[in-house]
């Protein structure tokens, strides 16, 4: 969901967190001593809480965790909802663990996002009950300009739970990145023809929370359609929501920097329709040039969080057809003609018998490739031969990086 940082506000030299080296835009770094990090204070202007969750309470000094003044006179203020039954009932020891855990996630997020130099007042409140793990919303002035960002995080419960802890940490940095989005592109978020924006707003935020807090095993986290592991290959990229993060992880895997991805998000304008977004990304090399590679990586299940942490895709690949070839010499098999929608892909599996050779003619304006199952991909176009000394299971993959549908069909003639 959402938090803020604004391009109209004075850039941050560093959104310093912990004793980490916070990278600056010029490539230098500044090491900040821990004592300069969070200035725990008892006085600040508490935001109107009822605008967040309906609670009609005020903040007191005991509820302030820290109040950190950033460059440009902006603040990140973190507090606990006073007198919340869930929070109070968990006990002082648990509250301290939860508070420190959320503070650590904020540390991580602020440190990472500092590289884009955005400053804004961010108010982060922890509540006992909330309809989501977290949410964020921009606060604007009479002129429509961004003034601050309100972020709510649900309290992680009375007892330690590894899954809840991971979800909470991911939510903190996820919502914080929404602040970055709003700060850099509030106009783009608030304008346009329709509200089809989850694939880039939620997808990119999920990408960044995955970088900082990857999922290393299912552990009851998956199953909600909210993670890159749950990308749905039956739909277009622009039909996805949070799970579109898988594509952004692939971009990072092939050398696209997180700054390039963030720059694109900052440039995205409007709540677009599906058709408008397809036209947009078909003309954007970041997407069009990498789409077929992403399709190959999906089929091969080779997208990673990091070099050592794979993303374990859970949606099974649906083959458009699985055919065992049994033609006599001179006979042909013509595969089913496919119209592949914009930024979709499809794959068929064909079993070539041992001691055969087939001449394959590709009828296509899609981008296609083939491989023996588990092998390396080879590009496909025009005519080519498949020679099988031993029986071969081959996958033929076609993808479409256009705004309209692409066609694909293969004619396979047995030659020997």
C-alpha cells in the first residue's frame, strides 16, 4: 500500500539509517554514527489519528519511538497507538521486541531508499488491528502538493511468529516505497483514465520489499496471489498486481539497476487502462527488449531474489498443447494457430521420436525460441531442422512484446 517522499521537496543527502553506509547519488557514501540516528524525543506534532484508523486518541511522549529530523527539515516519526488493547495486552516485553523489529525494518528501508534523495514528512503509526498488514496514503495541501505521508503498520501480535515477523518487515519497507513513489510522482499516481496501476505501483513496491526481505520458503506466506512466486502466466504483465514483482526481479537479474527501475516508476504517468499501458511498455525498451528473456526465465524457473536465493514459482506452467509426433516421412503436423496477447507468452511441448528429422517452418510475428526440456534456448524463425538421435521432448516458447496480439504457428514435416 503507500508512503511518501517528494521530488518537489529538498533532496536528502542521506536518509541515514544505522551505522550503514548510505549511498548518495554521486556514488560516494557517508557513514553515520549510530548516535546520530534516531533522536528519541517526547515532543512533536501528532497527526490526526482518526484520519488513519478511526481511533480518537492523541499521542503522548510515551508513545513516541523516535523522531528523526532529515535533511530539508523533514521528519520520519514513528509511534504506537496509545491505549490500544491488542498492543497493551501483549505486555511490555513483547512490545519492546515488536517496536525494535519495526524500527529495524525502517532502518533498512530508509537506508536503501536514501540513494534517490527524497525528503518528506512521514508519520508511521503502529495499530493493534488493521484490515491489511500495512497501508500508506499521501496527505496533500490545498494546492494539491504533497505535504506528508501517513503509514499504518499492523502490530505483529502478542507472540513471536516467524511468518508474521517477515510479513511485517516486508510491509514496512513496502509501504515506505509507496512514499517514494508519491514523492517522485504524485501527479502520475493521481491522474489518468482509470485505476489500472497495481502492476507497476504494487509490483515495484513488492520488488523492493523482496530485495530487502526475500521469501526463502513458502511457510504459509504464499497462497494469496501477492508475491512474485505467484505470477500468473495466463495473464499479461499489466493484468498482474503485486506478483508483477517477478518481472522486476528478472530485470535486476540481467543487470538492470534498481535505480533504473525506480526512475521508470517515477516517470510513469496516470492511472492507465490496460490498452494504454500496453502501448506504453511496447515502446519502452526496459520492457520490450527484456520480455522474451523473462518468458524464458519463467519457463525455466530461474528468476532469483539474489544469486543465492531463488524465487520458487508456484503457479504451474500450462502448456498450450502437448503433442507426441508420429508422422510418416513426408507427412506434416501443423500446430494450433495462436494469438498471443500483448506481454503474454505461451509454450507448447512436442515429443520427437528417436532417429527422426523434422523440418520446422515457423509462421510468426511473435518472438519464439525452442529447447530440449531443461536445455539451453535457441532462437526460432523461418525454417530449421530438428534431428533427434534419441527421443527428445522439446519446448517451443513464443512471447509478444507488442500492444496488440502476436501470431504463432509451426508446421513440422518429417524428413527422415
